[in-house]
C-alpha cells in the first residue's frame, strides 16, 4: 500500500470518527443515541434554573446558562411544541425530584409534559425552552422569533415575557423554522 493511500484511509477514518462522535454517544447496550443534555446534568452551580444578565436585562437561564423562552402558542401547563419544533427549541427538562425552588426566581415553577411525553419545567404555568441558535450564555437570539404558531419571548425572573423591540440590526431571528 502506498503512503498516499495510507494517509487517505487515515483521514477517512478520522472523519468517520468525528461524525460518529458529533452525532451521538453509546449507552451501555452499545446503541447510539443523539447527543443531548441529560436532564440530570446541571450547570456549574448545580441549579436547574437560574438568573443571568443579558442585553434584555435579567432573564431565566437553564443549568448551562442558556436563555429560557416561552411560546405564545402554548397555554399554561400545555406545550404545543411538536417534534419539529423541539429540534429548534429544546425543552427545559424537569429534574426527577420535580419543580425546584430557586433563589432569585419569583415565578412559580412547576412541571408539565411535552408533546413527546417528557417532563419539562414551567414558569407561571408556561412551558420552558431554550433556543438552538443560542450558542453561549447571554445569547438571546430567540427573542421575538415568530414561528411554530406563536412568538418566542425570554422570561424575567418573575416568569413574565420580556417583549423587547427588535434592534435595527435584527435579521428577523430565523423565523423560517
């Protein structure tokens, strides 16, 4: 086998390894499942929810510090976000112990079921989600996005939607989902 063939095979093997690693992880049975935050995995502070300062002011954040949103198409304790919606707007999973009590959050926290049957957290009854385009703590790319039958708003620590005026540089927030 030539040196060039060996390099191409090694590069191909490395690419396959990266794709498999990016797509999922193996459980003890050896099956591959999509990578997603484990509902028992919590942020550095150990909290399921918290409060962070963003360009919108103080907002609710999940355990990884990502902004939490509500959808106006939902109703209290009822999520309308289907599997297509959940790809872009992952639910904030409820801990196995139920709704937490979190210092600094005055909203009433609770638990409801998503359309997929998973337990998810609520604030003042509204199901909670993060946004796939929010890549780091402090990002608020989902604010004001109109899709999946309603408008998405970040939530204040009191559980109220923050209805910010779009900035002049706003590109529409990807409302085509």
